[in-house]
C-alpha cells in the first residue's frame, strides 16, 4: 500500500508541475457548492494535508503492531494512546 501511495502521489505531483502554475493561477478562485469561494492554492494545501492524514493513519497502524511488545514504555508512546 505504501508503494501504491507513493506512486500515486508522484504521478499527481508530476501533473501539477507540468502545469507550470503561477502565483496568479494559484490565486484564482472557484466556487465550491458548500464552502463558497475558494482559491486554487487553498485546494492544493488541502490535498497536502489530506495526504499527511493518510501518512498519519499508516503510522498509527504500523505502531499498533508493537503495542503489546513495548511493555511499560507504552505510557511514553502517545501514538499508542490516540483514538483507535
């Protein structure tokens, strides 16, 4: 899954780079049906945070594989105390 995630992100970034977007392009506004006016740069920032959310999910799943192995140190590992 990590390989697929990386591959998809690399493809998406390549497409964005090929567009040669300028500051003017990034400042253009569109109309979202629920949020109203939104700039392209805001949408791209949202996609970035969305990807980081997936990376966070992956990290939590990987960390939980060691939940029983860490013994008493579990109290110091906040990632194992986050909502499941």
